[in-house]
C-alpha cells in the first residue's frame, strides 16, 4: 500500500493504480455483477477500506458473520436488507451492519451502486442462509421479494 493519496479516476467507480478484483470466487456464494477494490489496508489500524461496485442489475451475497461493516454509499441508489428490514439507500448514507446480522445490497434505478465498506482486517468467514433461515426471512413479503439467494 503506497503512502499518500489514491486518486479516483474521472467519474466514479475506480481508483487509479488499484487492482479491480472479483467480489468473491465464482461459485462460492450467490452474487451478481459486483467488483471490489482494496483502497486501504494497514496492520496498525486493523481494518480495511474497500470499494464495491454493484452493477445496475447486481446484488451482493446474502450473508452474516461476526465482523461488522460500516458502509458509506458513494453513488447510485439501491436497497439493503439489514437483519429483517429492507431500507432504501442513496449517496452519503451510512449503513451499519452489526455482528451476525443478515445483509444484502442491490443496485436500483438502472445505474451502478458504489460504496465504501470498512471492515476488520482479521475476520470470520461469511455464513450463508440455510433453507430454514431463508424461510424465516421470507415470512416478511417485502424481504421475500427483495432477497436473492
Ligand atoms: Mn458482509
């Protein structure tokens, strides 16, 4: 990680000199059209700052884990499931994902959704919902129509 600024490219969606990574290995979990860039990593802070971009039609994995997320929406709009509620999000909203809380992001409005996500450097593996978890989540009709698994 270099010292000093990491410059955003013109428009949005990428930082100069920062590799654009796959969100996760294909086939390990359900997701669609999402990329990842690690913008900041420093062992003395024990956290990482990543940028995710969800394509216009895309969504992140429905998952939960012990580690927390602080998510800052940078551009676009969409909706996010946090625990058992679906919330609309837009630029500059801050979303707190507490420990062991189901979460999933989706872009909406025909444009990509870009957000920063601060996370512990050392973290547990995300857990995917079981059939029982999905049935419980789907008891709420709004959640049922929102989630992709
Ligand atoms: Mn997560």
